[in-house]
C-alpha cells in the first residue's frame, strides 16, 4: 500500500483553509478539514483516482472535494505499475488561477 505524504505547501494550504473558514464557523472549518483529509487518504487505496492535468504541471493529478482541488503526484510517476507513495502537493480553492498556484 502506498504511503501518503504532504508537501509543506499542502500543509500550509490546509491550515489556511481551516483558518479562513474558521473565522466565521469553527464547525464548518473542522468539517472541511476532515473532508479534505479523508479525500486525500482515499488515494492510498486508489492512487490514480484523480485525473491527469499535464497542461498545468507534468506530474499533476487532480482530485476534487467540494470547492477545493487537491493536486497530487504519484511516486513513481507512471500510469501503470505499482505506486510507492502519493504526495499531496497543493490544496487550493477551485476559483483560483491555477497557473499561479502550481
């Protein structure tokens, strides 16, 4: 089973999302954080669940949770064969300019 890794940027994204939502609604912030984390953890069982987005970055795969995009990569980065690790690279709101975020 692949390991789940989080980049520093992704961890920072998660904290920013939590704080942004939590200013107005702590319960909603907790719910969203939990949902994003659970969605990311689903990649342990299904590492190629997200669609390729090579036009954004050569490694990019995208998984959606609510209004948020979870960008990740697999190690090794291949469409076939076993996956040793899944690395969450960024977690961003879907309405952001993705070319500036990645």
